C-alpha cells in the first residue's frame, strides 16, 4: 500500500540555519484534499509551519515551495491533540462521578486533567513531537 502524501503550496517567510518558516497558501484544492478534515490549514487562510532542513541556504524569502507531509502523521497529530484529551476528559469525568457523586466537582477535575495533559505534552514531549511530525519542503511547484 502506497503512503498517502499531503501537499500544500507555500511561500517561504523566513530562513534560518536549519529552519525554514513557510506560510501555507490556502487554495480551492484544500476542500478536495483527503485530509481536509484533519488539517487546520483548510480552516484558515494562512498557516505558518516550521520545517527543519539540513541546509536552509537553498531557500529564499518569498520563494514558492511545496510542503509535503504524510497523511498518517496528520491522523496521529489529530489523535494526540483531540482524541486523547477527549478520552481523558470522559474517563476522568465518569471516574470522579463514581467516586464523589458530585457532577460539578467531577467536571472541574476533568477539565484540570485535560489542562495537565496539554501542559505535560508541551513541556516534556514538544521536542519529540516536532521531530515525529516532519514536513518535507521542495522547490518545485505542484499542479492541482
């Protein structure tokens, strides 16, 4: 089975040593993309993305490029960002209701658990996730 690739046209916004920041340019093709429901770029006009490359010197500000990512990465990111916190929220809610029999207190504990989840992901897993969800940047243009 071939791996599905998500492609977006983008414009280079800034270039640093090994990091290229690009702005995804939304086009009408976003609505027909296989991952449009998982992709935040389909909901906004512009989205900045940092791409880590071996040498950023081949890119210049204002250059049109193609940003590529794997569909499976998009699904995994959606699971980490939305699926796991939802499960944690519901699990905490039902466990706390069973223990305390107080819905208000249980709801507060559930929200606290979700906030703690995001804090832990941000503080301890951010760097690992940056390397897990990699984009590739290409200089050639795509046609849609």
